[in-house]
């Protein structure tokens, strides 16, 4: 009888120990093993691809940071935390850094401005000066921007470039109208002659009491005459 009771006690104690081991050790290990996942590699994937892959593993993707660049397509995962290969509990979120294109900027009007003024305005707007071309122009004086691409009010991503063309003035064989010099002072006439690409010709002084000294009385060629660039302008000046 004593042996029976002793064996029964040993059986009960053993059963309790086995039950406790299962409930407090084996079962938590089993449950934890099922709740642990390995972080997938999301870098290089699009945000949609990263979300699909993570959801299949029971993990949530959270955008933690954005880098603006024109070198990569938008919504590409370039960094993640935790890194791939780490084991985490089910339901853990992955923080990712993704790409986006730079913001767009409205291109200013550069036509009719000097090259230096155009460079300053582009720099202030965060736009690069990509290329500078030079060509003759009958519309714009030498040193003035005569063409641009993209054009005024077009949008461009920050960091992208604008191409411009700067006038070299009139072509040697272009004909231009001779301006009217009569009635202005010699100093002003000579300034206009230089600005328009002409050359000073013969200067003749004559007595004339009706006009102040150094006033232009006559000119050759006459006003409106079409001449080639670089022609000489002769003036008659009051003493």
C-alpha cells in the first residue's frame, strides 16, 4: 500500500512538472518562434513593392525620410531600419528612406538681359546655366541674351540647366538704318555711333550762331539710309 501511494505521488509530481514545463517554457518558446520574422531586403525596391513584400511577412513599412534627387526615379527605397536579415517580432515596422524628384521651378525671362544679369537671376532661382551660345542678331545688341531654352514660365526641376544664346550684334553683311544725329551734341553722337557698331568718320566744324557749340548740324549718310555695320558716319558740328 505504501509503495502504491509513493508511486502515485511520484506520478502526480512528475505530471505537474511536465505540465508546468509545457505551459511556461515550451509553449512560450513555440509561440515566440511563430511571432519572429526575418527583416526582408527592401533597398532598391519601389515603395509599392516594399509594402507588398513586407505585408506578406507581417511587417509594416513606415516612411521616415525623403531625399530629393534627379538621379533616381521617385519612390525608391534607398535605406531601411532595421537592416535586412535581422529577426524581429511579428508586427514590427520598418522605417525606410525613399527618393523624390526635386521640386519644380518656374524659369524666368532672360531675353534682353546682359549675360551677367542672366547668370545672377538663374543662380538666385537655383537653376544651372547649362550652355552659352553666341550668334549674330539683328534684334538684340551685342552681349544681350537673344534666346533661351526652356522658355519663360516653363517649369524645370531644381538643379537642371538652362541654355541661352548671347548676341554678337549684327552680322557683317547686315544692313542697318542710320540714326538721326542732328540736333544732339557731338559727345552723345559719338556714343551712339559706337553702340550701334558704326565708326567715327570725318568731323567738320562750321560757324553757326543759331546752335550751341558742338551741336550736330548735318550728317552723312543721312538718317534712315541703310548701310552695312561698321560704316563710317561723317558729321558737321557747330563751332
